């Protein structure tokens, strides 16, 4: 009898939590490092918030929303500001576009739900935010918040790697011994800072590659650690193949060697690992 009553109480609580015509918002899969970096680096404001009110908008208030998506007006308290202007008020408001369920019902954001918001400020509207992407309202977890803080801390530090915008010239120099060579591939960056990829081959040794964030390449140059900002800049930006103009300064043999070394770099970096379904 006691277990029956407990089960009935749980069922009543579940029914009360879901209003007619609404369904609980589905929990999205955890974001990868690359996903979090994509959102975090695009945001002027990153905040941990707690929902106080969420209302589904209809008709003219939801103009331009694609089929299968519901637009919600959300008010939330700022639990902590991870990045952004300190003048942001304690309560913010924003619009969130979320997928409808299989029956076409709008999702329900319960009061007290916690999220990481990646957003921009709306000019001349204090407290109003605009999400940098439809999925930039991310379910809060301690691990996700710490990952976001680490990304933003590295991105704003003095040694932050620059954003890669393209690939410049590439050079290959054979060594004095058979099987010895060095390849250097120069990258173009948003800030114009020198960045190069370097592959060193020596007889009897596994090839070594590294990234130089400066004009000088030395033995201290290191490979980027996975799930670091430098790794992200490379793994999520470098194209699958070198552009023809990068190989214009060498003969066919040198070009083949450069392509091989570039392939080695891509293999060692591994996939970018984006998982977001972009709308």
C-alpha cells in the first residue's frame, strides 16, 4: 500500500509539472570541447542563469520561426557572470527557439531550471540578451561551466593562440642523410601573428611535428594538447588539403613531401569533434 501511494504521488507530481499542450524540454547531448568553444568565443556575455519565467510565443510574436520550432520568452536570474559587462542586471530576458515535440507542442522550461547562456547585448535595452545561436542556451552542469571558463580564460590570456584565417606558403628541405627532412607550413592569422606547422623527419625515428607561435622554431616548440584552444584553432580550421598556391615554391617531389607531412599533422590532430545540429 505504501509503495502504491508513493507511486501515485510521483505520478501526480509529474502531471502537475507538465501543463496541457506543453512538454518538458528534451535534454540535449553534452557539448564537445569544439562545440563549447564555438559558442563561447562568439559570445560577449557568458552567464549561469536560473529561469524564473518562460512563456511560449505564438502568431506575430513568433514571426520567422521555422516549422517544428517554438519561440519562448524567458526571464532568468543571473547566478554568476562568467564573461561580460559587470553592469548586467541581476535578472535578464531573452528569446529561445527550441524544437517542438513529436505532437507539435512547445517545450516547457520549468521554473528554477539552470542554464549557461552564450549571448550578446541588445543595444539600448538593459537586461535584454540575444543568444549567439539557437542552441546557445546550454543545460548547466559543473563540468560544462568549468570547461567554458577554461576556454574563455585561455582565449583572453596573453599567450592566446590567434584565429587561423588561411594557409600561406609551405617549404620542404631535404636533409644531408637519406630520410632526413624538414617541412614548414606558414599559417595566416586574424592578427597577423606568425604561426607555422613544422614536421621534422630523421632516419630511424618517428616523424615529429610541432606548432611555432612566433618567428623562431626551436626544440621547445610543442604539439598542442587535445581540447586546448590551440588544438581547437587547428583541428577545427585547417582544410582537408593544402591550397595549390601553398605549394607554388617547390617542385613535384617537394610538393608530394609537403602533402604527406600535412596529412601527418591532420592525423595527429584528430577530428574537430563538433556534435551540434545547427539550425
